[in-house]
C-alpha cells in the first residue's frame, strides 16, 4: 500500500462517535390519538430540537423512540418514551443506567398546567409538582436533582373540569401559535443546559 493509499484510507475512516453523556427526554403519550394534546408538549419540544439538529427521533431503544446528536458540545440521547406518561421513569431510568449518566445530566421537558399557554420555566431541580411522569422519573433516578423545562399548557377552564380530559385535549389555533415559540425557546434552552449553561438558560427564558 502506497503512502497515498494510506492517507486516503485515513480520510475515509470515520472516528467512532463520542459516548453518550447527556439525556434530553420529552414526555408524552405514544399513539395518534394523543398527538397535539396538551400532555404531549414534551414530545413536541424535543421534536423541534431534533429538527433543528437534523436528526429524526425514530430508533426504538430504552422503551423510547430515540436519536443521537451533539447538543451544546455534548453527545446527547434524545428520547420520547413510549411507556405512556405515568411510566416515563422506566424509559429514562433504563437509558441513564445503561450509559451511567448522573441525574444532573438528565434534562426533562414536559407540560405544566400551572403556567399560561406558551410560557416556559426552567429549574435545576425540584419536586414532581403533581406531574405523574416526573413522579415516575424521580422514583427511578432516586433523585429530584436534575434539570427540567416546564411548558405551560394553561389551567383547567373551571375547577370541576376533569384534569385527565383537560391534559388530553387539543390546543386552539391561537394557543398553537404561542406554543411554536415556546418549543423553539425550549430547544434553545436545552442546548444551553446541555452545554453547562443552566443559569444562562434560566435568565434568558424564565422571564417571559
């Protein structure tokens, strides 16, 4: 083999990808009947991020649809758990365990009925706030010290409105327009958080 052949071979060989060291999971329920519902905001936000990164979340692993991408300078696993919302921890916990990822390197994006539609709130840790998906993840990770992005889906129209019916309802056209901005902001915030800039993300997106 000539020296030119060696250089050509080196140029064509691809270096192995860096190991996964960060997880970004958007929460929701699988199935067409749940598409575009309030409870699926996490799915929609992580899909927005994936689209910006030029990847598709479609590989079935860890009880989730997944994709790998570089986010904020880190090799990340993007996840959409297929366990249904209440068992989201089964998926996130399995992936975190496989890659030996600490809770502080797991970012969860999910819906929040206590925030107005389209507003987002970022925190580095906290309780489940009554959200069953988060409750499941905290249980499986045995920690609540992981970052999260909450996306507002609005309060119930009146106190007697069934909560399950509300979170599984769809957005109005006007609400959908607000959410497009929220998903874009959540995607940018996720990039900052993955890059170790949690405070910058909070300062940039918690004020709206």
